[in-house]
């Protein structure tokens, strides 16, 4: 009866396996538990982006441990989980890999159970199998290995009281084959490999050392029982490292896939606004890059909504409404659907007989999501090219609404005016510099940036201003980076600002920019070009 009462009066703890690093390996159930959590207690090897699933109001507690340092003792973590649950809170205990595979999840579960705290275990993908898989090494393979063993390498194999029977493991592998994975063993790697050799395992047995398995910074060093440790030290590997020992390691030469992607290991600065960066980051990650988000611009409402609201109220009176960006589409429809502007709120029917233009495929897609198929989209997303195509229309005495940023190039408005149109350019939004951007710029460049991407002229100007602020790294920070621009307008601004432009997208969209980067590295790297 007492346990039933405790269950009804307390919160609950979810012991969640976060997976080995790649945030895409978090399970659906794990994500749902994070979304409900009042408190998130997380470890060092948890990908930071997973915390974004939690509510902004959720308490976040770092409980990471590394050799020689820790934020909380295990007893402290146990007490924290019990305390927060007794307060009636939902607690997400986010642990790297799987909570019951060398994650001390069992100890935490026992502490909860003994205090009458309800809990659930949400299994995760263990680095023991994920790191080899991302290195192109199957832990079992017909005719090579019919089983595998996973052991903790955190104990010194030369210790007489070691609980890992290294001699027995070595004899078993020598006699029966199979695959052995050691986790948390980098500090003792030489002794581990020596112990296996002393047990009778051949010095020529293949070994792979996988550092930061499944992360964009993953590195893999291969060798043998006799050479792998020295090769790993020469490559300056450091924990976390998963060691894979056995003949299956030889399959990596044919099966490597994760680190053979064209942008693998490249740190790419994404200067797009935070709300629009997700697509760019997704494309870069798919190509193997490590996106570094540094929003050089943020989208803000105009200083005065009155001109925009007046134009929105008269949408059907225009001959054309020309949208130059997705931001303009969002802003106009936000006002159109706002009860403070329209009563009742209106939808795409408010355009009446007005024809609608989109200055690029992304803008056209944004309109189609709102129920409007554009009457005009240029073959190339450049104002000069668009004007050449628009010149085929009759613009005499045609009224045109052009919702756009508060500042920016007026080439489209001026060109339509020269064609005879009556153009009303209205500020639909402002571009501003995010308040924390200067510090984020310093942090981003302190670790080195391989590629800087620019998606608008504003991102060029704003990033340079951030770099040249007091205590900033200065524009010289860009010297060693490849610079890629979304199109000629942005590229032109970069040139005007004294930058060298290395890549310019043929299709002036984020998809086109990512494709240009992939093409560049596929053709300049002869090994990857052949894949």
C-alpha cells in the first residue's frame, strides 16, 4: 500500500538511452519522454541538440563525468533524481548509449526502486555496435564472426584484481574467432592489446580504433594487435574510443560509408537566420559536414506595421504582388491571418484577381504551402535575369506590391518601374543582428572553420561586423576558410567587402549551395570523386 501511495504522489524518472552521438539515433520514445520532462539530467557524451527537444522551461542539469573530473558523484546523481521525482516532477535522465550498457543505469534504477520512485527504462543504441557500424565494420558476418563480446576497458588488465578475464577472452578469440569490443579503454589500450597477445591471440589480428563514433568528428585508425595502439597515439586519438578487435575489421576497406561522404569532417559555418538554418544544416549533415550555427541575422517585425497592414488590406486592388523572399511571404500572411488586421482573419482568397510572383523556388514553395501557385517564377533567382523575363509582360499602369526587407537592393522595384509599373515597396520585416552573435562568433572561430556559407548580403555584412567588434577575431579569421555564396548578388557583396569567393551556387537556394559544396569537394578530392 505504501508503494502505491508513493507512486501516486511522486513524479517519474525516465532512464533514456541517448545513443552514441548522432542525434538521429535517439528513439521516438526517448524523444517523447524528453518533450514531457520538467527536468533533464544529461551526460557528457549526449549530443547538445537533443536538449532542444525539452521545453524551454525545463530545468537542465549537467551530470557529466570524464576521467579525473565529474560534475556530480554517482550518489549525487541518484539523490538528485529522487529529490526531483519526490517533488512531483517528470525527470528525463539522458545517458549516452544505452543506460544499461556500462551506463550505471542499473545503479540509478536501484536507487529509485528502493525509494519507491516510479521509473521507466528507455533503451538506446549502444556505441558498442553503432561506432563499428559507422566505421563500416559489421560486428558479426557470416563466415567471419558468429558472435561478439563487449567489455569495459576502464580496468587495467595488469591488475591482479581485474574483473575482466582478459586471458580467457584472448584464448576464446584465438580458438573460436568472433569480435571483441572494448569501451572506455583508451587509457589502458596498450596493456589491453598486450594482454590479448599474451593470451595467444595473434599479433596480426586486425584492430580498429573508432573515436567519437557516429559524431561528425568521428575518426577511425586501423592496425593490428601489435600496431594499433601506437598508430592511435600517433594520430592523437583521445577518449571516447571504441576498440574493435577481430577479422571483421578487414571489411572496413569495402564498407566504409560514413567517413567517405564528400564533406565529412568539414566544419561549416551557417550564417542563415536561426529559424531558417535547419534545412541547410540537414543538407550539410547528410553530406558528412559538422554545421556550426552562427546566425548573422535574425528576422524581426518592421518598426511600424501600418504601411504593411494598409497594403495587406488592399491586396485584391493590385495587379501583381511580387514576393522576393520566404520571409516576405510569412510576414504578409501573418498579418493577413491576424484578427487585429482583418476581421475575420483572411486567407489566400484575399488576393482576388491579383497575380502573384515569386523570385525563387523556395519562395514559390512557401506560397504553395499557403494555397497559392505563383503566376511567375524566374528561371534564375537573380533580379537582372528575372527582369529580362518580366519584360515580356505588359506593365503599363500596372500596380505592383513588393513586400520586402526594410533595407536591401531595390533592383527589382526600379526595374519594374522602368518597365512602366507603379511599384509600392513596403517593409514587411527587418533584418537585425542577434544579441549573442558576437560571443558565438568568437566561440565558432576558436575551433576553426573550414567553410563559411553566406545566403544573403546581410549575412556577409553582419558577420564581418561581428568579427571586427571589440575582442573579436577580425576578418583575418576567414583567411583559412573556403567562402561559399548562394548567388551572384551575395557574392558581389562579399567581393565589395574585400572577401575572396571560392564557390557560388548555380541554383540560388540552400539546396543549390549545398550541392555546390558537394560538387567542389567531390571533384577536388580524387578519392571521394571515385566513390
